[in-house]
C-alpha cells in the first residue's frame, strides 16, 4: 500500500519513519520509491540528521581513525553489544551504487561505522579496506563477512540501503542478503530506490511482496527546493529579483511535470549568467528581466528533461523568418514544439525576447554573449521605449490604446504602408493582416476588397522596384496564409475567406519571378567561383551541401550553359578539373537525388557532348584524359548512347 500526503509532500513519510525506527523487530522493511532526482536521498539524510544525534567529531585525522578502527581491539569495539547500545547514532547508511558482491556490502557497512567519516569517505574506504578485512578475518581478529555471522555480532539497530537500482548484484540475491537483517537480525531496514530502473522487475516484485511492509512514493518538495537552490545563486541585482519570486519558478517546474530536482537546480543555474550579461539600465526593467529568466528557465527544463532538441528549438515560430527555415522534418519539429508549449500556461514560449540562435547558444552550448543578449532584449517589447515602438507593433495591442492614441498610431501605420516601408516577409504579411483586421472591425475606412487589391499592388510595387524579399519556395510547402497572418497572434478569419489565400498566391508568384530574375547573375557568379574558388564551388555543387542555402540547386545548374561550363572547366589545371567532376558526380551518388528525376540528365548529356567535341581536336594525351574523366564521372549518370 502506497502512503501519500496530498497537503504536505513527504510529511507523512517522515512521521512514519520516526514511528518505524522505534519499533522492536518489525520483521519488514520500508521502501522509499521515487525517480532519480526526486529528493529521496536528501529526505532520508535530513531524517537521520534530525532524528539521530551524531557522536562528537574528534580532532584526529581520517587516516588515524581508519588505523585505530581497523586493528584490534579498535575494531572489536564495533562488535561489542554494550558499545553498540551506547552509540549515539544507532544506524548505518550505505549506498549500494556499483557494489558487486555481498562482501562489498559488508565492507562498506564497516567503513560507514567509523566515526566522523562522511558518505563519500565511507564509499572510498569501503573499497580500500575490503582486502585488509580479509587479512583480519584470516587472523581471526574480526568475524566473517557473511551476512548472518556479520549481523549476529554487529548491533546497529537501523540499516538504510540506498541506490538499490544501481547495485550490480542480481536483485534477487541482493534482497536475500538484506532479508537476513530483517528476518534473522530483527533489524529495522529502510530501502531507497527508483523501482522504475530496476532491471529484473519480475524478481523484484516477487521478492518485494515478502520483504517490504510499507512503500512510500517520494514527492519532490518543489517550493522548499526552489528556495534553497535560489539561495545558492550569486546575489547580483538581477538574481535578487529572481530570488524574490520563487513561486514563479515553482509553478513552471510543476507545469513541466518533471520530478527531478537536479533538473530544477541546473535550470535555475542556467538563468544566472545570461541575466548577469544585461547592462545596468536593463536590470531596472523588472518585468522584462523576470520574463527573460522564466523563458531561459523553461527552455532549460525541457532540454535537461530531454524533450527539447536543437532542431525543435530551431523550429520555434517566434518570427516569420523562423517559419521559413528549411528542415526535412520541419513539420514534425513544429508539432513537437507545440506539444511542449501546450504544457505551460504561465509563459509565452514564442516571445522573441531572445532569438532562437541566442537561446541555443545559452541552453545547448553554454555560450553567453553579452552583446547578442543585450541587443536581442533591447528590441523586445519589454525593453523598447513606447516612443520607439513601431505603429505596426502597437497595433498588435490595439485595445491597450485610448482612442486618441489609436488614431495617431493608425495614421502613422497608414502613412508607412502607403510609402511601402514594410519590406521583410514578416512585416509584409503582418501589415496586410492588420489592415484586413482593421477593415473587418470598421476601424479603417477601406473595404476588405480594396484592402486585398491594395495588398496585391503593394507586392507588385516591391517587385518592380527590386525590393521584393526572396524566400526559398520549398519553405512554403504545406502552409497556408493562416500561418502568416501576423506572427503568432491570431487575428484570423472565422470563415477563412479567399482574399488572404489570394494574397499568399500573389506573394508566391512574384517570389518565383524575383528568384528567376536573379538566375543570370547567380550563374555568372558560380562560373567565376569555379575559377577563383574551385573548392567552394565543389562543395556547393556536391551532395554535401544539399540541405544548406549555399547549394547549387537544379534550377541554377540548368541555367548554366553546358558549353560555357565545359570551356570554364577545361581552363582549370587538370588537377582541379577532376575534383569539380567528382563533386558533380557525388551529387547523384548515395542519395535519392538522381539526374533523371531532377531534370539534370539532359544537361549532363550536353556537357558530355561538348567535352567529347573538345577531346576530338585535342592531343592524344589530352583526349585520353578528358575521355577518362567522362567515363568515370559522367557516363554512370547518363548511360551510354
């Protein structure tokens, strides 16, 4: 039966342990169960420190203590009934972590009995004294280390065995050893474990039913832990603010559903360096500093709980440009991010107070760049002065304005719109969305139809004046206008009318035209790069760059004149011609990207014909070299014709 205290986590456990350790020969063990980092060891250590009085520490060195108690008659003092009865701390606490035999446990128990040694010292000493104890046994100076004979002479009343799941002894054998303390030694035994990590679950369950009389599930003492962990941080102005708001971080930790207090401690520590990177003026913005701390803390919780990966963080749709980033598994990563953010009600994880790159540096790489952090937060709405905030951004919080302020902001916004000042993808979609929303709510004296017409005209003006922001087309795959109608604020349309979809289609059409307009200059640059920087050219044309923005895609390659490509290639030194052809060949090797499917096969055939034509009029040596390269690097992808 699992005991739980809903109002005061672990309070009832402490009460029961006080009762249990006073029992005489209870003939059952108590199990404290909980995941790693839930505070099991801390709870039992606190109980022992408070319930048992420790013997006074003596001034002699550890080395002297060890020598005193590992030789007779010192060791015999610990196998003497009266001495045991007089002992002020009538318990033995050991960790079973890494122990491989019953003798290892016995050695560690003896090491733990030496006064003044801490847990770490007793662990080390347990390994050191085991061979020495064998010598003492042989000389009959101490009893045998077998459990039953050991218990009959060793009279500590209470035994605590921690880290059950980390012991390397088979669980059935381990529990059999411990059972001798309960059945034959009539001792009080407390087991501390994370039963979810015990490998032999069936053996453990079967044996546990006979051995354990009470099982308690440890509930992490979150509020107490947060306050204690915060006290360990430096007392800088920013951290003082964090230390004054422990309930904020307790709430976020609960929402994460993590039970690991080590994760909590590490996440709180992750806050300190980024906040100390803020300048003095930014320190004074209490709301902004606290939000920044919450954001870093929450992302750190998710990363340390292994739910957040760099790719998921990269997919965080904090800005429109983030939505356009290309990843093969992009949609899945966005779903993973949405699943994570749905757990948190106290914070907006998409707020752009820190860019995704800066967050990744902090959380994944431990890099705290003060310049980047200060620049990022300065642009945030938390730190931006009201007079510096753009009209477009103020319209995101339109009902926070009074009517006079609203009219001023609207006039400024309309002026900026008519002057075509919104030129980034995010601002283009955001401004169009705001105008539609204003029109729908009778706050703009322009009809919805006119707003859509003016939206198309806006895009066409940017294209005609060479200001259209080009975005890779495949970054729009599987998306519709609803995802771009204003950052992550949804002023969306209940009926999803066709006008917004038309605006997106117009954007895509002009985006394609603007891309194609750049092809001639890109091709010219690529051809020059083959001569001036052949290694860079090889990387960009090969499969190695396939998922990067620098990759020369099929459209660019097909714009290159095969004859001009052939001439430029043959102008290179022969030692540099081969790497170019090898990179081109690798484009279709060990990938799903074939010359046939990409439409590049005909281009390769034309390139081959121009090379063969040149080879015919070349010297015998040159002809053989060119044809050798054709056979090795081009023919496998175009066939023989």
